[in-house]
C-alpha cells in the first residue's frame, strides 16, 4: 500500500514537473517591446518628457524655438507613432521618412549624441528598465544615417 501511494506520488510529481517545463518552453509569447514600454500611453509619456528635455537643452533647443505649439504637438505625435510602430505596436507612422524630414537641417553628430542623451534622460525619468532602454535605442539607432548630415 505505501509503495502504491509512493508510486502515485512520484507519478504526480514527474507529471507536474514535466507539464511545468513544457509550459515555460511553449508558453505565452514574449510581450512586444511596445507592451513592455507601457503601450501607447507609456510611450506618449516618455515622448512628451523627451521633447520637453530637448526644448530645454541648449545643445539642440534652437531647432525647436520657432515651432508653434501645434507644430510641437505634431512632433510629439509623430515621434510617439514612430516609436509605437517600431516597437511592435498597432500604430502607423504617417510622417515623412527621416531623410526627407531632416533634409537641409544639417544635423551634426554632436546634436545626434545630445538627442540620444536626452532620450535616455526621458527613459530614466520614467524608470524604463535597462533591457527595454537598450532595445529601444537599438531600434532607433539606424535612423542616424538618415538624419545626420542631411
């Protein structure tokens, strides 16, 4: 009788461990970067902070000083849509491609670096974890070639 109970107990333990291992191997898909950033609302908060930081940064704020409030809001909306789309969200970025948007602006490497630093400040302010921060910067960094020197 004790052997039979021990046998059943062992079978149950092996089954639970096996099912648990299978569940972790084939479980839910990893959430998209979009979801891990807090979805549309989380991205909007970071982008709003990012644009505010840019506007206060003397290394780049000359680019924003002549923008009317409606134009600044359009910059925020476009940036949020672009991040949303690039991170696997349901948004569609409908603005100009980066090369066309920055044509004639002659953005320098120093301005690019300042902009990236300001984005990191906005991400840090909103306590975005390092993994997500690195992933986002990796998604956005290929834009440099279409922005700098145009």
